[in-house]
């Protein structure tokens, strides 16, 4: 999608990580330039106009530039963070940032606007459930998927995490390939060959 020159409102919404209604509203009020398809009500946004709109509104433009999915890995176990980062790096379809505590995770989600957060449930300063609730309380982050990971969670707590906004849960320990494939499922990325 990133090598396209003209986008639909739905595609623009995905790239900007906002709702399609937000894009339509910005198009209709003139803050996002574009054109209507002759003889229809369909709106189209040229690539350079979308790029300008993203710059003007502080939306990171790397999604438009790299085509990679943005991934935020949050875990206080530095060795595991490096192992996960390594696996996703080798996969080649992800732009990766990491955080080691809930505070940095919250800042990272707001600034980086990831497509996916891999979130350890047991963080030193805040629990994963609270991070989920904070992300879900911000409508501008609706598109962010959250995959919780933990080695010490009873099954009834998994339901609580999902109720708080987690999209999925994986029990530690896990194979990195399984984590990547679960992440791709969540993001609806077609599976490639992991190099």
C-alpha cells in the first residue's frame, strides 16, 4: 500500500491510525486536501497531500515511507526484549521500538503510534492490564493491537486482560516464530519466510 500514489479514505485512515470518519471529516473541512472521483461521492487523497497532512498534524510519516508495521515491545527482561527484537528484525516487516516499563510504554504508544504492542503483563511500575486500559481510553489509539505476554497468569486473568483491551495473549516461554506468526495474524499480514 505504501507505494501507491492515491489513497482511499479507508487506506489513509489505516496509515494515519485514525478512524475513517476522522479522515472524511478532515477531507470535508479542507484540512486534508484531495479530490472526489468524478460522478461519484468517493474521496481520494494523493500521496503528497496525505504526507503533508500527517506532517502538519504530528502523525509519524514512517508508515507512509517504509511500509513496515510499527511494533513496540514492552518487557523488563532485557534479554527477552533483545531476543524478540532480533526475531522481528530478521523477519524484516517491522519497525521496532522497545520499552522496559509501563511509563515508557505509555510514552512510546503516544509518540510512536505502533500497529502492535507486545506487552509483558508483569512490569515493575504498572501492570499490563492498566496499560491496556490507558491505551483503550484514548480513541486516537483505536487501531493499536495489544498482544500480552506473561509467564505467571492464571486463565481467569487472561479474560480480565482481554476485557481491559488486549487483543490476544501468549504464555511464556514461547518460540519467537510463534510470536511473530501470532503478531502477523493480529495485524492481518500475510506470512512470509522468516530469514
